[in-house]
């Protein structure tokens, strides 16, 4: 099946019915198979009989990354190891990795969701799909790989890195779809420019970019530099990796595959559901997974849900581009600062490149924020005065939005480290 019209264009009542039925059976399964779920439900005085429909979802306890880490490596699996056909793991920034196990049905379900995502993005069977997400424990490479094969398009499983080779294959194989992180897409664009290869000489049409936050301005930049349509794809290892949601060609929010993953938005402080349409932390319950079903898993990603029917005809709820995370939100001198806000401001300025690094330090008791940003070649001048003026302008733009003082350091083009995976944009040196 290439796309699923019955589900993707379902009425809300029909979707509620499917979700309720699947939720009830998942709750029973985890209650009887996973001691920590049983314990958490018992602590709230709940039994599976208390969950009669999706409207009861809010009664259930949350699950967090810590729960998964505490049962490292395989303690959260609900099926015997003989039924697990693949494991993935997310490295995380601290502590043990989070390990996820998939049964054969889980892999088929994941592939179907990625196939739907590719269809939403306008990818078809004649496309040549260059997969430059990392292959391995990270879910990006293999997730897109299986979904692309399932669609019937041709996979080029090149994985991340080796940029000149990426470009050579784009030229020789006529790749029409590029899958990688948005920051790597920009890097590829830089290298193309360096090699004096015009994007118009390539066959590239669509980019499927995700795995890290990126702004609308970054989308514009990528589309202008690579002459492609840049589509946002979202996912996390704990749920299935890429394909939890994806934008359609309208580029107006990512359609969540909600017959498999029920989304909710909560206030990360009170843990109560927010009013419809408000921004908060995204929480998912998986309702078809066998290996590791997760109920009310706190993603820490901040976004909002849009329930209106999309122009594409799909009724699947959409999530807006992620606005940051409730846990990597930086608090600098008591002010909440999102790296994505800074990125947006830098990208609105024609003089800067979309490559930057935020360095946070503590001098005495005072936090400091330094923003290193690359300047476009033509604006990088020998004239100290010109650079000083540019520094002042960036500082002014940042400070008037963020409400804190910022030191700006201009650096030459191509000096901030590029990676083929997720970009590291924040160095927090504070010992708190
Ligand atoms: O990054 C899965 C993935 C691979 C998604 C390829 C899309 C494409 P993790 O390594 O577990 O899984 O990281 C998950 O990355 O909670 C978000 O904070 C962030 N993230 C993923 N996609 C997006 C996106 C993969 N489109 C974490 N926009 C998530 C913003 C994203 N953040």
C-alpha cells in the first residue's frame, strides 16, 4: 500500500474509534507484561478497565527517557527476545543510550509510516532516493531505507559524510530526492558552490530533512541554495524513528500517523493538557507497537497541534515545526532562550551564513552568551569599521528579541565545524 486514503482522510469519529480500540488493547498488554507500567498505574489507582476510550488517555501515567534508561538494555521489551528482529539505540547527551527493540510487525508498521511520509512529500516510484542519514544504531538511515524500498523507489544507501562522493552520485545517478539532516543539506550546498556545480545541473527535486530543529528561514535558505522543495520529517527512536509525522507538499505542519501514535500536548510544568492549539510539550502513546509500546511518552519537544483539514485533503492532525525542547531550552540570566529563535534572527540577515555556535559561560554569578556566526564571503571585509558595524547590527537584532545582552563574534565563512549528522549548536560551559 502506497498511501492509506481511508486512514489519512478519515473523519475524526472514525479516527477516535480506531485509536480507542487500539489504546485499550495496548494498555492491557503493558499492564500485564511490564512491571513498571503496572506499578505506575497501580500508584494512580488505575486498572486497564478504567481506560474505555481515547478520552481516558489523560488518566494514564507518563513515561520518560529515564524509565527506558532504568530498564537498560532490554527491560522494557514486552515480547520474548526471539520475536525481536532489530534493535536501535539513541545515544542521548547523557548517560546510557535508550534501546528500542522491533518485532517483524513493528518494522513493517514503521516502513509503512515512512512510505506514507514519502508520499506526502511527493516522492514516487520513479525517484532515486539518496539516503545520507547515518546508517546504524541511529534510526535515520535504515528507517528511510525500508520506507523507500516499500514505496518502490530506488534507494541509494550512501549514509552520511563523504560529501564529494555524495555530489558525484547525485551527478552520476541523477538522484532526485535527498534525505539527511537540514544542517548537512546546507553543507552539501556549500560544497556544491565551492566545486562550482550549479544545482540546476542536478536532478534533485525534494529533500526530506529532519532529526534536528530547523526554522522556516533555514528552509528558505536550503530551497534557494539547492533548488528543491524542503520537507520536514519528524520522529524519535523511542517511538519509531523517522515517519512519526511528515509534511505534505503544502509544507504547513507535519501530519502525524495518528492511527499508530496518539499525540497530546501538555504543559511541561503542570503536566496538564493545554487548551487546543496552544504550544506545549508533545507526548505520544504508541497503539500498535509490539516490541516496546510506550504510553504517554514525554518527547520534550515543544510544538502545537492543528486539527483543521489540510489543503492536501488529509485529516491526520498536523504538528507545527518543533520550536525547541522543554529541556534544551536555555535559561540565561533567568531568561528562556531557544536556539531556534537565534537561528531565525541570524537567517533573516543577508550578511550571515546559517552556521553558528552558541557558547554559554558563567563569569562569577553572571551567565554570558556568546554567538559565533559565519559571515558571508562578500561581507567578510578587511575593513575593521565594516565588521564592527555588522557586529553591532547583529547584536542589536539579537538583544532586542531575546531581552538579554549578547556578545557577537564574527568568524570567517566555513570555520564552524560541519557534521554529516546532527549539528552541535550549543556549548554550555556553566557548572551549575
Ligand atoms: O532523530 C529520528 C529521525 C531521523 C527523525 C531522521 C527524522 C529524520 P533521535 O535520534 O531519537 O531520532 O532524536 C529524536 O530529534 O525528540 C527531536 O528533538 C529531534 N527531531 C527529530 N526530528 C525533528 C524535526 C531521530 N523534524 C529527537 N524537527 C526528537 C525538529 C526533530 N526536531
